C-alpha cells in the first residue's frame, strides 16, 4: 500500500490554526474584562471610601470657610493694613514702558557685541 507523504501544513490548516489562536486571545481578553466588571463595584467603593475619608480629614483640620485671615488679598487693594491710596495706573504703565525699552536696548547691545566678537 502506497501512502502519501505527509504534506506540510496547508493553507486551510494555517487558517484553522490562526483562527484557534485568535479565539484563545479573545477568550483571554473576555475573561480579563469579566474580572474587571466583577471588580468594578469593589474598586468604586474603595475610591468612594478614600474620598470620604479625605473630605472628613480636611473638614476636621479646622478653619472655617469664612476665615478672613485665609482669604487672598487683591493686589489692586494694596497691602492689607494700609489705608494709603495707590499711585496712579498711568505712572505704573509709564514705568513699565521705560523698563521694557531698557530691556530691549540691553538685548540689542548684547546681540551686537556677540556679532562683533563671535564672527558669524
């Protein structure tokens, strides 16, 4: 009796193997997702508990919401205890422009010095 030699895997066999591999991967992924779904209520409860504890801790540390000493001071109001009136805004703008021009001139001088000494 003549037997045919065993052939290497046929395209059909390769397809079957590939489908079996994909099926096993999908089953593993489904199991992982199912475990995640089963753990979700426990995780949510832990997060809620932790948030509740943090809230209680912050609330018990003292200091009411209306504590005036903790409020931020408005820079437009000046210092907290001073009743002195601020200078004019026009003066501050003028000083800002002068400072800007000084910085630009300094930058230009530095650039010219670099061009002269580094020979670009």
